C-alpha cells in the first residue's frame, strides 16, 4: 500500500511538473469531421518583417492559449528569407474557425498587419495519415 | 488520506488511459540548438499518388514511433491537388537527422518513391516563437 501511494505520488508530481512547464491554456477540443488543416503562406515587405513577426507571435500565443478550437498555429519563416512565412493552422471545426476570425485578437492582428503583407495564400490541406496528430503548446518562459 | 489516494488514483488512471490511446513510442529528445525545422515540398506524378501516400505514411509512422530525435513528421497534401505534398519535419539535432537518413525505413522510402517524385524542395525554417512547441504523435487505431 505504501509503495502504491509512493508510485501514485510520483505520477501526480510528474503531471504537475509537466503542466507547470506550459503556460495556462484552455482544454482543447477534439478534431471534428469539418476541421481545418491549413498552410497560410505569407510574404511580408522587408521593412516590416520584424514588426510583423512580433504581431504573428502575439496572435498565435493568444489564440492557442485562449481558444479551445485552435489546435495549432505554428509560424515559421524560411531560414534563407525570413520574409517568407508559413503558418500551420489547425482548427477543430468550421465553427472554431469562425470564432477565431471573429475574435478581438485576430481582428487586431489583421488590422495592424494589413499594410505589411505583400501576398497571402491560404492553402487548405488534407492530412495523409489520420492517425498522425499534432499538438501545439505554448511553454512558459 | 482516503481522498488523497482517490485523487492520485484518478490521476494515475487518466495517465494510463491517455498513454493507451497512443501507439507505443520512444521517449522523445528535447530540441537542441542545432535542431532542424523543415518543410519538405514534394510533387508526385499523378499515377503514383496513392502509392506514394502509403509509403509516406509508413515512413512517418515508423520514424515517429522508433526515433527519439524525430519530433515531427506531419504529411499533408493540398486539398485541391493531392499531388502537392508538404511534410513538416522536426529533428531534435543534426545528429538525429543523420541517424534518420541512415535508417532502414528512410532508405526503403527513398528507394521505393524515387521514380514517383517529380520535384522535391527542402525548405529549412526558423520558428518565429521559441515558446511555441509542436508534438506529433501516432494514435492507436
């Protein structure tokens, strides 16, 4: 019995430690049949690059932490040309996507980056393997 | 005390249930400073599309399940043209990448898909937000 309690305590502490390494986030929804997997391809004007990156980081963090239906918002720039940005976006459903684009943080991002964006292409994707799942978390500093 | 044991038991069962939903995988390495985030962009000839997709699924599953340094291998096809495939690949280090391309399953994939691939572009990426982390798991059926 004492060993069982010790084991359970170890598991409990591990879970707490694991949880504390992540910034506080809402519980995520499961992917629905009408979920969206998208690669958003954005080219920004060089003079706005750093400013754009800060705004993209901000909207990604707020969306991941506060929206149950935003399963991924992972932004990358081509190492050889940081003006070419790709964001892997995963929404649990069409409704989750609608809620996202109606959110204050998305509208702020859209409004403040509009003049920075040279081109934007939304490329909807079909995942090849239904068993393969992505989780995107924001770690605490 | 009884309540504490109940709580710990609940946590323990949750961890077990959570674990059993995933196929058995090696423990993953942490991302190193020389880790790689890459978008591999592949166009396949239409007549080989389905066959290619099966081989890409296979190498992705084996790599994720068996290689500690393969943190993501998430393959998607453009919904409007399934011949245009993008794979988000994340390796924990240059050494992990070297081990991957030396593996039997990668060599098999490369050998068996070579004639199916019309073009291949390896686009190394710089993640915009160091706090944003991706985990890619294979769920059990």
